[in-house]
């Protein structure tokens, strides 16, 4: 029997400003090139522009940079990589322009907010190869004429978000769970839609009534911090959720999730049984100090997708187009339970595995219009 969960995700156009030059390149790149796509040493040069969360955000910027590094590691004698950090959105266009001037073999931009700057640069420089993380024409994140020199890397995280929601509902003792976002973007709310679908599915199939705080899938309204950097705000909102009875919290907010981890840690030290789920990366690796509080992580395969895009540009097989990460191809993954491996009942682990197989086969189809 096919089960369909519908969610409508709306998000507005984002205006990106071009301003003063960004910071100097970091990493292993060189500031000079001798021919298109190569560095001064003659190596293929892969370049990346971060979003404002920074290279060590424990989330999509960090994962993207790890993908760049992984590509370089396949053949350090032929490939080198570098990045430019964006302090504000005004840095996007100037950082991309800097890399266009260096004739990088590929320019990888990270995040929904860089759509306009990336698309404008791709249109103005049709021979320059680009890849953008978490953005595609299908989602209307990129909205102009389809530029064939952009490799769009998106992830159907409604799928593993569904698994995360089911797990949270199954593990909640208070029958209250919560989620919140960094900003109100389709790449954020797709996680929350999946999470809400998973909670709903658990309730329907277990005659339960687990409540979800922080996101209403029907109205597409919920709690958002307004950025991906304010840990204090994440901690405060999580404390509010805990005060309202939530004992499993899922922040979809990049580094802001560290604020949630701190709040969960504090609650635990006061005798409350509270846990969380991390987003984008395996939190037990990227934020290992909080692993003991993490049921799991609802992740996307950014590292591998970026690595593949860079290598395609390096070996001449780059074609642009859209890559969609799913449960089936490893682009959307529910991480191992780590410290909770002995705490999540075997029956629940088996249910999660069955749900994963049912989503991959199409028997269960969490549905969303964004970002893929």
C-alpha cells in the first residue's frame, strides 16, 4: 500500500548584494594560475566559497570543504583546492568574482543564499564550471534560464527526516518532541516536513499521540532563529521547548545546534532525560563532545557529492545538471545510533530499517516540493 505525506514548502526570492572584496584565499590554493583551471604549479584548481556559517560550522560548509579536500586527496600531485570565506551575503558575488579571475577549474558555492550570485556569474562566464550545494532549478532556488555550467547538488532529506521523526516519536517518554530551523528556507523546511511526517506516521501506526513543537507542516509555519550562527538563541529556544515538555529536539540550524546541545547537556545534568538529533553531518563526529546526547543524525551526503563534482571537472567529464541525494543512493542518510545503540530498542531499530526500505521502494513516499 502506498502512503503519501504531502507538504507544501514556500520560500521567497533572495536578493544577494555584491560589495567589497572578500578575504584572502585559505587552504592549499595558490593565488596565481597559468592556464584555465590550473594553479601556478600546473595542478587543477578547485575553489569554494563558503556561506556565512564558516568553514568549521559542523554543518554544510564544513562538509563541502571536506568534499573539496577529499577530491584533492585522490591525487595531490594533480589537484589542489582553496576557499574564500563569506562574512556577510555581500561577500558572495565578490568572492565568486575573485575565483573567476583566478580561472578555477570549478567554483563550488555553498548554500541556498548564493543562488543569485552563482547564477549571474555562470551566465556571464559560460565556460567557467560551477557547482552549488542545496540549490537547483527544480526547486526555483535558481530561477533564470538554465545554465548548463552549473552542477546542482540537492538532497531529498524529507526521506531521512521521516526516519528521524519516527525515531524521535518512538523514543520520547513525554510524548512531546520539537524541531526548529536556522532560517525559513526550503532546504531547512524539507527536513522539518520529513520529521513531521515521521512523527505523524508513528502516531498513526502505534495508536499514539506524540506532539510536535516548533513546526506546523500544514501551515508551513514554525520557529526560526533567523541565522545559522547564534548559539545562544538556539540554547534559549531549546530551553523553552524542554520547559514545554519536549524530550527530543531536532535543530535544523547548522552551528546553532550547538546551542541546543548545550541546553540538552544542562538539562541532563539537572536530572532530566532529554536527547537530540543532529543535522547535515554525523554529530558524533562533527560535535563529538555532545555525542552522548544524540539519538542519531539526519544527514546529507554533501562531502561525497562535492568530491564527485570536483573530480568530474578535473577529469573532463563535467556535464552540469542536477544530482539528487536519496536514501537509495546514499545522499540522504540516518547516521548510526552510536552511544544510543544499546538504548534504542531492537524492535524500533527494526522498524526504522523497514521504513527505510519502504521509502526506497516507493511504498512510503514522503512528499515535498522542495528542494528537489
